[in-house]
């Protein structure tokens, strides 16, 4: 495998794991009532954070987990619990109201202030662990080891793939405004609750995967990795 093939593989894996298309409704719900400039600014900050965080783990992931004595299995379990709790919140509570910003309508010209408030509110749980979940972090750590085998060209290709994944996420979230106008509050509420149910199941799947890695043979392979990954 050359550097170009490696970079393409990293981008495809990250795009699938970040799932920006599936997260569009949640981003639209979290920025409901914002102007185009406000939503675009929040979008840029979130996607820059996603790319920077992935790049950070690309260089330091294994060393950081080793420093704190955390295994990948434990990381998967912890991330799965966070996803499970987020999914329960989305299913049982008014998720749209909990993310509503009263300043969005009262001061439409406050782009920087709105973006800063929304970014602080969305870093957890939206950016992490919803977008950057344990699967994405585990994947980027594993790909970092492969990049070392390819040398500097592999490292450069990996960084390009991370930036490209961030840009692709930005472009997907740019569609949040039209989707919000089409679906309305009722449609967005229904979609968020359905996604919450999916997150509950996904969180449980991450926990099962982590337990299966920590305790080999405890679960059948069909339960730990039903898709064969």
C-alpha cells in the first residue's frame, strides 16, 4: 500500500465513523433559530475541533493512553456508556429545548458570541462522543501505526485525510439550515428521538465490543462485532 491508497483508506474510514450525514439533523436541532452566519461559524468551530482532535490522537494517541494506563477496551466501554446516556437523553427528554439558545433570536448580529456559546455547549456531547466516538479514535490510533511504516509520506497522507474528513463534515453540516426549514420542529423532534434510540443501541454495542476485547470468549463474535469489523 502506497501513501495515496493509505490516505484514501483513512478518509473513507473516518467519514463513515464520523457519520456527518447522520448527524445533520442533530446539528440542525442544536442550532435551531440561528442565522446562516451564526450556524456557519458554529459549524466551522466544531469541524476545526474535530480535525484538530483527530490529528492530536494521530500523533499521541497510543502514548497518551499508555501514560494514563487506559486500554482501548476501557476506552470503548467508557465511550459506549457516554453514547448510551446521550441516547437516553434524546429519547426521554426534549432534546431540542435543552440545546436552545435564547440569544439566537434576540441578537442575530452576535455571530462570534453565539458561536462561542454553542461551541462550548456542543463540544460534549455532540463533538464528543457523538461525532468523535471511540470507534473513530481507535481507528486513527491504529492508522497512525500504519503511517509510521510508510514513513513521512504516510504521516502526511494521514493528516490530509483528517483535514479532508473535517471539510466533508463541514459541507454536510452546511445543509442543516434547509433541513431544519423543511422538517420543522415536529419533524426534527421525531428524527432526534429515533437517532437517540440508535445511539442507545450503538452505545451498548461499544460496551459489548470493549468487554469482548477485555474478556475474550465472554460473548460470541456475532454479538461483539455483528458486521464482521
